[in-house]
């Protein structure tokens, strides 16, 4: 965990722990609490986000979070003006560091291509997170000939969702498309500043 993520995680966790349900306007309930302050699910409810999403935030993953969500998360544990400013500063720092991350590789090293070419008995290829096919061996190109017939760089997602031939090429097109769509949604959520990935998802939507 990076320094910014660690700081954000500790900040949200400690601020949640100091606020009682009564102060936050929630019923305390009759059951004895094992931890002080609000539970994660209570903060999520107050902020209007899912529990899973709030847990992600409390693990320090603030990159790409919208100002409206940050504001709601700040309201839930009753952050004061200085604390709200600190939370927004943490989010800005996290987002700027993600934005500086290197773009996905657009090709492969010669050694990787050599390794692919040495696999003469099986189809093999290499893809990046955007499903661009970066390299393949001879059998891989033959097997995915329709994909390599696309204009520009071969891209599995574009072929699968935009080319009518994909429905015939993939025997289990429904399953493959569901799995790839879920994978792209996850990747887009984890990499909100990857402009190429965002454009790809927008193109396919």
C-alpha cells in the first residue's frame, strides 16, 4: 500500500470510529457494538454508496472518486472544514499519481515474440488491459484470422462487440461477451484515468 493510500485509509477509519450512530442521526440499536463509532455499512448508507464501494474507499483507493461522492463520504462521519479539505487533498494526490502511470505497452519485447514463435504446437498471443492484441505466433494469427483482419491494431473487445462475424466465430458468444464486459467494467473502475480504456468502453457502450 502506497503512502497516500495508507494515509487515506487511516484517516477514513479513524474518523468513522469517533462518531457514534446517535451523533450521525442513526438509531444505536440494542446489540452491543464490538467496535466504537459507525460501522462501514452505516457510513455507506449515510453516504449513499454501496458497502463494497465504501470499503474500497476505506482501503485508500480514492483515485477518480467524484467530488459529489467525496462530499457525501465527508458528511457521513461529520468531518469539519479542515478535515474535508484534507480528504479532498488526499483524493487529488491519489488521482494525480494514477494519471502519471505509464500507458499500457503498445508492443512486446523481441524476446517475448521469440517465445511466442517458439510455441509451434499451439496458438499463442499477448494482449494488454485494453484487449489490444500486441503479438501472436503463426497459429495464433491463423486461429484469430478475422481479428487480425480488422483495420488498425487488432482489439478483441471491438471485434467481439462490433463485428457481426464474432457471433459466428465464438461458439459461446453470450458467455464470452458477458465475461469480457464484466472484465472491462472492472478495469475501467480500477483505472479511471486510462484515457484509452475509457474511450474503448465509451465506444462499446
